[in-house]
């Protein structure tokens, strides 16, 4: 996909798909959208490279998540962060 293909509609569609993947804790689905040599920098963790490391990272992070009665937590979080233009706690490059 080239930069000219990144319209508001395509970006919103991609964000909504990732919201669904994160809400289902679908690690394989999330990781599938990244290049094999993805570089990840997240919070105060050491930066790392590679899909397998990213998969391990999500597996460990999601293992600590407790499912509650809240709905659309990821949708709220991502939309709130975008609306406020505040950086997410992690940055994936």
C-alpha cells in the first residue's frame, strides 16, 4: 500500500479492524499485519525487532489482562488517544 492509498476511509477501516483484533485478543491476527522485521518500541521496555518477538510480547501482555464487564475498551482507548492527540503508551514502527 502506498501513501496515496492512505485515505481517511482506509485508515479508519484499518483502525476498526485492529480494534476488533485487540478486543478479541487475537494475537495472530494482530501480528499478521506487521512486516517480518517490525521494529517495536513500547513504554520503558527495551526496543526489539521481529514478528516472533512481537507475538511473544503480546502473549505475555495479554496473559495479564482480566476480562471484565467493560465493552469496547480498545475502541474507547484508541479513539480517545486519537481525538486528544496524545501519544499511545507504546509506539510501533
